[in-house]
C-alpha cells in the first residue's frame, strides 16, 4: 500500500446527502446508484484491507529496536492493495493522566506507546487507522490529541472522532471511512439514527463507504455474533448485527469490526460484506495469547466504485509470543471463520475456499 499524504483528504461532515437503500434480494450484486458529483464516474476497482486490535507496545513492555521489526512477519501482505487500515487500540502519547488513575480495579488497563511508533504503521503500509475504540481515550483528551499529532507527522490518516468522515482517494476512486464505538469520544454505535445520518453524509461525499465498528463482548468465548445488545463487564457494547445492517441500508459498502479480541464470522448482507471481528492483530505483551486468542487475519476485499464485489481473501495470521503477528501456514483462523460464518449466518454466511478466497455472495 502507498501512503497517500499528498492526495488523501480529511473531511469533517457538514454536508448532507442520500443514496438509495440496498435492494432486499440477496442474489446478485447491485449498483448503489449515481453520486451527485460533477465528474466522470470511476470504474477501476480498489482493494481495501483491514486488521483488528493493534497495540504496538505499552507500559507492559516495549519491543526491542524501537519496534522496527514488530510487523515484519506480515509487512509484505499489508502492502498489497490500495488502502490498508486497522484498529489502533492505544494512544501514541507521552505523559498525561491515565483513565485508570485512582482505580483499584484489576480490569482497568491503559495502553500508551511513544508517539514515534506511528511511523511503524507507515513503514508497514498503513494509510489509515480507526480511533473509535475503548483504549484510544486511555490518556484522556490530551492523549488523543497527541495521538492525532503523531499520526499526522507519520503521514497517516485516522477516523473515529465524533462527526468525522475521512475520505481517501486512489485510482480516481473516493473512499469514505467512518468509525463507531459505544463511547462519547467516538460516533456512538448505540445511536443508530445518528449513525444513519453520518453514513448518508459519507455516502454523498464518496464512491465507497467503509464503516468500522468496535463492538461486542470480549474473550475466548465471545466468538459468536448474537442477536441483540451485548454487554461486557456491565458495559453496553452495542448490537453489532442491527448496526451493521442499518449502515449498509443507508450506503455503507463494507463493514469491518474489532473489539471481541477473537475472530468472528463474516456475513453477506444485501451483497455487502460484514467482517464482525478479525481478532487481535498485534499486542506486544498486552493481550492474552493461546487458543483462539492468538488467531487473527488480514481481511482483504476488492470492490468496484459502485460497491459491487470483485474478490476477497481472508489471510490467516497467528500472534506469536509476546504478541507479534505472523502469517499462519496452518490456516487456523480461516478454518474458524469458515465454521463461524456458517453457524451464525447460515445461507448468508461467507464461504471461503481452501486458500482463503471469499466466494461471491
């Protein structure tokens, strides 16, 4: 992937717009309709990649050599395609007050890595990260501002702040990215009405709309996507299914999720893919490992500018102690996501070939 510092634009929503709802039939890909832009409609497909929960280091430990080799095991795969994205589940900041200050809870964690670590993401091939998650605010608003400064200096874009739509362009195709989480420092995924308005605005500003969700319960037993609202440690973690369906109905072309720290299934909904969770992606001395907690993936999808599916692939990854990602020749996460997709979504679950290709829905 190529860093888009020269051509990528950051757009804060101020304009409205709408697009047709998705057709109800789940059989053939459909066009999402024309955009109100005075330009020739692009036709070239673009490839979008997503990875899950990423912590490059923290007070629990920083990798040797400034982390320069932390993503080496997956770097070549990350550099395939046009837009490589992921969930940055920590602050890139120094000093400040932790949200755990004064807490005696054993379940309060605060993740902070040096601002210089932003360039590790650039080197690996990332263009954009999602900040709509529970740990982006671990060092309060000051920590988030430092994170944004670090990303900007590393020529990276981000999304996930209230009202924020980030638009990147490649091959003449404009892609809008919007992140949601159940927290006040992000667009709220519990407020589906507000989310619909934001996605409609994104749909009016770009050819493709990609929605990130940080939602769901956590832990090794949280592999299934239930119907209804999920809770974790008493906290409302949103209704992933209803939310993902709602934003697709209003213009989203792809939904990618994080938060459960385990792989979840992939669903076809109105010809659009929803990857509910690709698991932990990097967690140097931060995440519990072993079993399905070590399984991850690079979720790669190629779409036409009208949102229709061209091809996709689930690239299996495994976290090796102390939490570094490597390509997994055993394909364990591919076997798991195949099983979960069938179990949770039946005929609408994504089907995968033995090498991870996604069959058209």
